[in-house]
C-alpha cells in the first residue's frame, strides 16, 4: 500500500460521511495515471499545482480594496487568499471534512481577479461588452491559461469550488466548496474593516452597536464569533450554516461595509483612473496585436483578438499594468522609474 493509499484509507476512517473523499473524486478533465502519485492525494496535488503557478504568485501584487496604499500592512489578493484558506481549514477540520479540498479551492478562488480589484472587472466588462466575472476567469485560468495554455488539469471538485465561490454563482456541490464560499465572506469583510481602520476611514466605534454586541468589538472577536458559530451550529443541526442571529449580524456588517468603505471616495476615488488605464491598454493591444507577448499569440488562432487581449490584461498585476501604461502612453522624458 502506497502512502497515498494509506491517506485515502485514513480519510474514510477519520472524516465524516458527508466529506468529499479523495478516492471518490469525479476526476480530472484529462485522466492521469496514479503511477507517480504515491505520496499525495488528488486534492493535495491540486493545492500544490495552484501554489506553484504563476497566477498564484501574481496575487501578491494585486489590489484587494485600496489602490496602491501607502504602507506595507494592507491586504493584497495573496494575503486575502491565505486568510480564506486558514478560515476554511479551521471550519472543515472541526466538521471532519476534507481540509485538502478546501485548501485547494481557497488557493484558486481569486486567480482570475483583474488588476485594480473590482474596478478592473468593470473596465473589462465595458470594453468587451460581456460581463467579466472573476470566478469564471479563475476557472479559465486553471483550465486554459496556466501551464503555457495546457491548464493545471485540476479535479472536478476543486474546479467547481472555484467557480462557485462567489455569492452570486451556483452553490458548489461539496460542503468543502460551500465552506470556502462562506470563508471568503468572513475573511474579506473582517480584514477590510482592519484595512479601513488603518486608512483612517473607520474606527471601532463606527461599527454599529447592534452588530458589535453579537460579533464582538475587535477583529479577533469578530472572526472567532463567525467561525465558531458556524462550526457549532452545523454540528448541532447537521446543516451547514450559522445561527440566525449571527447570520443577520454578518449580513448587516457587509451592508455597513458597502456603505462606509466599498463606496467611500477615499477608498475608491482613484478607481475611475484605474478603469481608464485598463481601457486604454485594451484598445492599444486590439490595434497592435504584434505588441501582445509571444506566449499569448498562439491563443489568437482559437480564441480571437478580444478574448486573448482580455486574458492578457486580466492577468496583469497592478504594478505591471501601470508599467505598461507608462511605457506605451507617457513620453520617456516624463516617465518615473523606481
């Protein structure tokens, strides 16, 4: 018996019957032999494939909420992803579900985010005339764009968890995928409060008292309240979710954040400029296909110009998008090189 087979056997002994077992995966788009996979389960391999991908590394330089914040401690898509993974693993472990599956989904869920956060999504939606949805782009990244166009060939459960992590998308089939979906909300609402306080937009006293009375007064207390409530409510009822009081408080906190932070001119005042940068880059590459990097040019033959340019720009980091904009549109004498 290989180590992988021992791990798969142990899952059946250790995990809940509601867990997604590694040896019962629906498989990969392109079947693979298990001959060289004697140490890791399929979901462990998926986590590693995502972790070592170029698109995962780029998350380090992609905006979460604040565009080019002054300070080293603001979240990026990378730190957000790691926080989601930890919240999801804490919940799945307590519920005796498959931690490796939840980690793989969490690692991959935001790979399709554009530069400049949701402003980038708006810009690409406007120039292409097709709604750009980052969850769909995340699946496209792992299926079609990574690994020089061959994709990462991830398992069905990870791929559908990535696609279904957004609150407006179809609910994932696995409980692990559903937990990542909720963990994403828990993570971003709370760390965005932390960043907003760092930026001087909020103070603890601004959080409505009726929310703080339920979830707590600090970042630590709010995260702990939401995670532990979800664990104990699910264990008690057998249905994944939170108690009505805590769920209502979380939704009220989300609405508060939209009103006070996500629409706040101090946080979003530069987004119009960011959108213009991406629109001008898109229009430039449409007119100058020879300027598209060589590794994207084969894609032109089967995806066409618009889709290829959209994929190229969507994959840029904030810094690279600004660099290309400066290179293409700012006279050399005026450019600022770090």
